[in-house]
C-alpha cells in the first residue's frame, strides 16, 4: 500500500503518482490516461471543495488497482442544473469499474477500482 498527502499545488505530483501506480500494477497502457483523469478529478475535488489537504492511498485486490482519496472537509453535493463545472465524480464514476463515496462528519472518502492485469 502506498500513501500520498497532497494539497492543491501538488496536483501535478498526484497525476504522476497515479500514472506510476497504474503502470506498476499492470493497468493496460490504453487505460492509464482514463485512470489518471479519474484520480485527478477526485483529488481536485478533495482539495478545492473538501479541505486544504487530502490523502491518497493505493493497493491491489485480485489484480485490480484500488485508489482511495480522503479529505477532512464537509460534503457539498453538486452539480446544480445548468452548472458548467462540478462533474468530477460523474467523470470518475464513468471511468472506473467501481466508485464508492462515503461522506460524513469525518470527511469525504472516494474509493475507485480499476481493472489491472488481464
């Protein structure tokens, strides 16, 4: 299991961390871009809508790569009808094989799963 603490200015490092983890876990090359986009969307939400810092953890389960993003902020639902932004979780849900959101008094946690080696 690997862990990374990050803030808004660290998002380029988050994307590189995500790419490195995807390659190391055997995610097919053609799927790495989607993985990085999903991680970036959720990580960006965590540090812009949640708290000023967040944590990212990765591990594998049966060959799949699982990634968790957690912040200590308060959940704010969105997007509103007609919104231009606010689609990060929707995009991440489309790109991952599974997405779970937990929100409460202890912050928000998003767990995504991506197919690894076939």
